[in-house]
């Protein structure tokens, strides 16, 4: 983590925005994995 001086304040608004963006990206990543998994299962069923 960054070294902060005693006088520097943490920008909570910016941190909250960054955290929300990160959670949004994680959610979409997990949803994409779920969709890929469904596609692979369907492919295996059709392949038989």
C-alpha cells in the first residue's frame, strides 16, 4: 500500500468508486465463466 504522510487524508469517495468498479468487474468475470461453463456442457452433450 502507499506510504501516506500524517497530514494526507484518504479520499473515501474515490476509494468507494474504485471498490464498486472492482466488484462490478469481478461480477462480470464470474458471470462470463458461468456462461462458458454452460456452453462447454452443451458442447459435450451435442458431441455425444
